[in-house]
């Protein structure tokens, strides 16, 4: 068990009452002096530069670094990843052929209307608005509630019609007497539900269009931040976050990024009818941080679970997050080894400080149990989490706690436990984060963290076969980049 008394701010033990009083008086004076210093000096946190500058980076799309790359025995379709591959020719609508990974947030709609109008039929096109239900839409078009009832109860698939969402397109084909012949709900460019009236009921089909995955890659060198460099290289926000997530276990993107750090990302893009529909997943990536190379490869096991692994098959994920706050929300980068403005001297710092706005969410670094929640001397409002027998993490100077993160409660990695503040001995809002192994303070930025499970032995051979071409490609791009830089 840990001895949490040693978490108190002062390291020297008070010897006797007099000494204790002296210390209290000294601390009081120091606080007064610090308050004065704070008033006359610049604030602890440097002025916030915009952490997520977007618009001006948008037009740099053309700068996308695409190297001509074609390796023998390697197709550019991502086939080696068991991702759906389309035949070369576009084949219109096909039935349930593709398991599509992610739908775009706002559904967009294919241009092709379902059934051509004839002399005896006409087509109603309706864009679903917020607040609409099939019942109101049917009523609007003089179609009976009874008809709707019969349709949605004709099969489980037809029952899905009830889930219409704003932005989806509804096509109704009717005859001269306003009898419904066909109904199509286009949920996205890819997915539709189609219902045809038969003599004795309805036929329902779920239709999926096949997307064509293509593989592409970008590289970049960091000057200021990962975000800016990745944006410059042409990576979408979604891919930047994916990249940060993959390497975020090893690299603290808030504090450890240096000018000259490099990255290469090989990723999938999904095409529909020859046009790019959306970004697919990252397939492989390399990040070179302060000269050290980290490589990640995506692998889907037989159970269909996809995850990222090192070339040796070790999981990229760890039992602990490297940083308990989102790297995009950190305003000051290098705050280690600073002169302690409150104590007026350079005191050994046993944790890492993340300067961030008051209210920035703080995440539990790993699964564990909250063993302390409350004011703790100079730490101010603090939370301590016990992770198994060996590890504890401490989060200090909070403005407030998360209501759900009470003492004695179990928390999961990533769960928000509190919010950045400046309670206790702090001149500006920041998170003070400590990491202890068997009671010993360790640098959270460099401590070796226990990893999640590696690739199961039975998949290892398959993993190596699958990732080899990606690894070769990463190496080739990396070499080209270095050659270009010379
Ligand atoms: Zn600190």
C-alpha cells in the first residue's frame, strides 16, 4: 500500500512545534510575496495561441506530399488488410456487399432517383427534416396510416424505416390513384432501404453501394505543432486525431513535440463513382520524435477487431495514457524545470505541469480506484487514483471534481475525473500530474508504461505477412523524405 502522507508538498519534515510554526509563518509570507510577484509579473500561462487554427490551413491541400510509390507485389487497394475491395468497374447498386466502417455524420444523397417516372406513375421526392416522422410524411402525401402500419410491420428490415433522420431522402413512386408502388429511403450515399409493393404484401431490400478503397500517404515535418504540420500535409482533422491517438500512448503531444519531428501516414480513402467520399482508417504510420522512431501498423484479427501494433506485434496501447489532458488544449509547452514562482526557488519538480484553461477536463490516466479526493495542502483540490498494486497517479490544483468520480469509486481510463484549476499553491491554472511506481515518483513523460496485450501468437504469422508491404512502404517514404531534406 502506498503512503500518501508523502504526497504533501513540503519535503522537509517539521521538527517540533516551533519549527512547525516557523514553517507556517514562512509559507504565509511566501504566499503573500508570490501574490505580489504574480500581480507584477506576467501570468504563469503564456497567452493562448489558437490551438486549433483551421481555415487558413485549408488551402494547403495541394501541398499534400504524395510520392510516386509502387512496390512489386503490392496493390494499392488495401486488399492485404482484408478491407473491402471493389472491382475496377463501377457496378451501381449491389446488395449488402460491403460492411462499411463509418457513416458520414451528415448523410449525403446519391443523385440517382430510384424508379424512372412513366405515364402511369409519378415520383415524389422528399428531404427529411427535423421533427419529421414517416407518419407525418405519409399524411402530407395523402397516404394512409394503415398503409404505413402494414409496411413497417411487413418485416424487420422494413421496421427500420421508423428510424428516419433529418437529411435523408425519401422517394415515393405512386400510380395515378395514389397507390404506393415503391418507396426508397436513402440514408446516405451508400445505404438505402427499398420497399416495393407486391400483390400480397411488400418486398424489402437493404441496398449498399460498394465503395472503392484506395491507399495514399502523406508526410510532414513539424515546425510548431503536430496539428499545424499535419494540416499542412493535407491530413483531415479526423486523421490527425487518429494519428494522435495511435501514438499518444508513447508520445506526449502536449509537451514532447520538438521542431524537426516527422511523421508519415499511410491511410485509406474511400471512393464512390470515382470521387472521394471520405477518409478511411490509418493503415500504417511512423512518428519520429526527437530522433526516435515509432511505428504503428493496423491489423484486423480473425474476430474482426482492428488495432495498432508495433512491427514486432506489440500493442501500441498502454495501461496508462501518456498525458491526462487533451494535447490540443495545452497552452504552454515546456513547463518543466521552471523557477517555482511561489516558493521562490528552483525546487525539484516531481510531476509534470500542463498549463491549460480553467475548466479543461482531466482524464484518469488508467483504470483504477479513487483513493483520495479533496484538498491536500499545496496541491489544492486533488485526486489520487490507485491502479492495481503498483501504480498511483495524482492530479492537483483542480478547480472542481467530476461529481461521478468520488472517493472509493472505480474509474476507467479516459474517464473525466475533474477540471483544471489553480487551487493550492499555483500561480496560474494548470494540472500538476504525478506518477508513482511502488511509491516512487517517476517522470510521467519517460516512465516505461505497461502495454496492452500483444498480438495473439496464433495471429503473429498472419500479422507479419499482412504488415510487411506497409512496413516496406513506410521505410521507402521515410528514406525519400530524408533524401529530400538534404
Ligand atoms: Zn507541478
